[in-house]
């Protein structure tokens, strides 16, 4: 091996802080408040939004997370997201840092401290620090973290022109890991990178039986030629809180005659490609019409009427529905 002359500094506490701040200057972030059970409170300086390297969420991926939205100064559908968070914790054998009500209260108070009236709340549960083994350290306190941030932003043309997706070449997660919102998103990350490299907006997983799964951080759904809204079953994909809510709200479109029915069922790629409309659904994207899958045009190649009707129903629910929580700013 050739000799190199890398010079390494020994850093003081001040050097570390300075370096953390320099990193944030290089890559500005829109993080407005961060709660950490390990720090014992809330920080607003992004340089201080850190987690110890030996936390098993960092080096073993033993952690879970969830994300809820802040809309016009209220938190939308937090209880559905918290229910899913607790189910993910149980499946991952993670201890809780306290009662559900305490975690809920911390989420609401961190949102208030941030002052942010529109954006996202992402929160994590980790198995805690203590060593570099696999199983949690005896007596380790689980870590609970809450980040208030601007939220994910997608290009405006996703709304106006629709989204183009491809079947990913990456294998879908086995059902247990797909239904659990763990911090291991490697397949989802690789799928999105692959799609972008190939000139698409996103990818879609197909399962081993040839059934449509989900996208990177969004669910997919279809409007069949006979006007039925069809959604893949939730036994091999994440139970999207947005999809769950929309499956209820879509009943209004059945009443008004825009849809014939709403069904959750296995969907083959062939059925998917024959759809009148295809939708991407999730807390960050809300509802977007998919207009192309691989080389196939979906419907007439434009976002369809059910996509806009569902988006309108969701936006109304976010503005004035019964799933809003007041934030004590
Ligand atoms: C893999 C995956 N599928 C679907 C979704 C959509 O879920 P939600 O509607 O709760 O945002 C998400 C986002 O959390 C996700 O990460």
C-alpha cells in the first residue's frame, strides 16, 4: 500500500461545535426544532440536532419512525400516525420511553416551540446507545426524537403534468419489514435513485407473486376502467395513513356517482397498466396522478379527475376535518 500523509487533528469541544455549525452552513437545512430524550429537551440550532454514534438506530438500524403534517397551525391525523408508530415499535421489540400520551404531548409541544405553522413532524424511537453489539444494551434507555421541519417538496409539474414511474429492479421488502416503518429504507432509497438515474420520477415495487406493492415513500392506487378505486392489500406494504383516510373519504365519490366502488385487493401489473387512472398517495405528496409506467401511458396520459377529486377531499379534511389537533404556540 502506498504511504499517505493524511494529517488528523485532535479536536476540542469547541472545535467540534464549530465544525457542526460549519457543516450546516455548507448545507443549510430547514429544521426548526428538535426534541431529544437523550438531550432532555428541545434545541433550535440545527448544529445541535445530533444523536450519539453508538445508538443502535445509527449503526444497526434498530429504530422506527413516522411522519405527520402541520397544516395551518394544526397537526393533521397525528393519532393514526401514532398508532402506526406504536405497532412498529412492538414489531421491532423496541421499548417505549413513556406512555403514548407523553409522547403525543412531546410532539405537540415541540411543534409549538418551533413556531412552524406548515411543514412536517418526524419522530423516531431508537433502541438506545451503549455499545456496538446487535441486541440493545441491558438497561439502555430508548431514545425518542422529534424533528420539526419544512417537509418534503416535490416538483410543481408532478401536479400539473403528472408523475412517471418505473418498475424497480430492487426486490420488495419481506412483508414484516414492509408493514413496519423502520429506519431501514435502503430498498426505498435505491429504488428512487434508480428511477431518477433512468429518467423517471419514482419506482414501484412488485411483489414475488407479481402484485403491485408501493412506491418509495408513497402508496399507489388505481381507478379501473369500470370506475372502481382499487388499492393494494396492506399485508405486504405500509399501511399509509393517507391511503387509509382516502379509502374512507372516497365513499363520498361513490355517493356522488364519480366512482362505482372502493376496493382493497391484490392487483397484477397487467391490471394496473389497464387502469383509467393511477395515483401516488402519501402524507408528503398528498395525491398525484401517475401518467406513465415504464413505457406505458396510463389513461389518457394526463392526471385524471379522480386524482383531483381525492386531492380536494384530502385538502378539505386537512383544513377543516375532525382529525386536527390545536398547537399551543
Ligand atoms: C414505504 C411507504 N409507503 C407508503 C407511505 C405513505 O404513508 P403515509 O400516507 O402515512 O405518509 C410511506 C410514507 O410514510 C412510506 O414510507
